[in-house]
């Protein structure tokens, strides 16, 4: 059984936190992500489908992604871009992408990144002191080590799969996770991009197996039904002006659920949807109909793709 203690040990396994990074870790806009989970709100759903190992947050993922970049590059700008790459994650994460009709790319909420970053004057002060500005970190996709299109590898994808594999599914244990960390490096790929690569085929296989287990879990009908139901609940709250769209990017999930629970006491339709979300025992299969994000990976291993292209 994988535990939160295992995950915390993995976070430390990436090495000492660089001194310049420490002051950013307690910014309010970043600490909000401690109460925005990696499981898109499903960890609050019916007890019949609470199949996660332990709670992991977007803050956990953001920190892990930053430490991965730092371990491999010691580049301060790229590390900061990694730390703030998910800063615009709204409550329930990709549920809001589903609400926006973005089931496949799941990137519709990233347009708020610059808006959220610019609300923090303290962030701007820290950046200026370190010789950077908002523009240096807002476009994190400019740094291939941080973000790179599938099936290539990057810090965001590496940490996401490891975090979800440990915290949600339990398919990756601490030994396997450490083995992965011990066998990653950087290579220049055929598109002349700097890409995270594996130095050992066993490490690549562990990672691929974990990625596949995540794909399998996300394809389960209960996951699709519950995330779509939560999207309907949020849309209802938006349509009724119980909350604004912009607020979704500044509230915590605890705060959002308090809003839902409050208005459920005076809105029977909302109450029924929320009750279903919290108590449903059997998923109506016919209601789960939408395309899924294809999370395929084909990492480099010593200069060659793991799977022949």
C-alpha cells in the first residue's frame, strides 16, 4: 500500500529546495492550490467510488514539477515557470475544462494564468529581486523541459503521472518512483527540443506502466459520470449567479463546496444533483458519452524512442 509518507519522501528525494525558491512557496496564490486536488473533485464524491490512496493537491504537483526541473537544469527561470504552471487551475481542475467543452486537450483554463499571476504584488517583488518578470514565467510552454506535447516527455507529465500513480491509483510505489528519478536526464530530440529522457529502459517501463494504469482508471464509467455531474453542478451555480466564473480561479475546493451546500438548502435542483454526487451507488452507463484525453507517452531512452515510430 502506498502512503502519503511515501509521497512526501519522494518529494524530498529530488534534493534540497534551492534557497531562491523558498520565498515563493508561501505565496497566497500558490498556497490556494493546497486545497485544489489532483482528482478533479472526485475525492469528495460518493463513498462508493472513493478509490484513491491519499489526497494529493495541485500544490504537491506544482512543487514536484519545479523540483524536477531544478534537479535536471538548475535553471531558476524554468524552475519558476514550472512552479507556477498550474497557478490558474480552478476548483475541481479539469471539471471546468469539461464545463467549457474541452474534454480532449483540457487546457481551456490556462488562459487565466497571467490574470492570476498579476494579482500578486508580492510575487512581482520576488521576481524583480531575482531578475525576472511575469512574462518570464507566464508562458511555461516556451520551456520544453517544463511542458512538451505528447507523446514526448516533460517535467509536468512526468510528475503528474507519478503523483497520480502513487496518490490515486497506488500503481507506483516508492521504490519504483525513486528508480524513475534516479534514471532521468535531458536529451535533444529530433525536433531540436530539450526533452526529459530515461537513461534506463526499466525506468521507462515503470513509468509507462504507471501511465497506462492512469489511463485505465480515467476510462472507467464512474469517473466520467462523476466529473460530468460535477461540471453540471458548477454550471448550475454559474447560471444562477451563485458564483462567478472568475471566482473559480481564486476559491479553494472547500470554499466552493460550502457555496454549493449553502445554495442547496434553497434550490431543490441543485440539492438533487449534489445529493447524487455524494451518494450514488450505481452509475447510469448510457449517460457517459464524451471523448477522452489520450495520455499516450513514448519517452526517449538513451537517444531512441521506447516504441518504434
